[in-house]
């Protein structure tokens, strides 16, 4: 069994001054914590895997392709593989669980 608390993962992420920390990886899935401060830039690029964001806390907007969607605590957003997306207009620090299926970058070198 693998068991985690968000608080412990947040402490590690912040201690190392990171925005993203993966804390679970198996072939079919990976999970990480992503944090974006008010006014920060989300510079991520499309991933080769499907992903789901679950907003733990904060307020902002996610753009998926050409569509904007406000997000706040409890929001769940699905982003298909290879689709452009990023968070913007962050009005309260965002803390997000990110689920990749299969595991992040598992398909990076596939044709």
C-alpha cells in the first residue's frame, strides 16, 4: 500500500522551493502536487498523457485549448493528452492534485 497526506507532500514541495512534486508513480498512473502562487506564470506544455486536476485550494482560471474555466477548491478538470492548457488569472494561491494516466511522460517517446 502507498499512503500519503497532502500536508506532508506540501511541506516537501515548499521545503525544496518547487512548484511540482510527483509522489506516486506506477506504470498506469502518476500523481503529483502542483502549486502556483498568485501572479505566477504556468509555463507547462501539453503532456502526452491524459490528466486530471483536482483543486485542493485557491482560485484561478484554467485555459484548455481555447476555453477558459474558473476553478476553486473542489473543482475537477480533465485535460486530454496533447491538448494545450495552463492556469492563469490566479487570485488566490492554487494547490492542485494532478493525476496522469498512464504515468507522466510514459508516452513521450512513442510514435
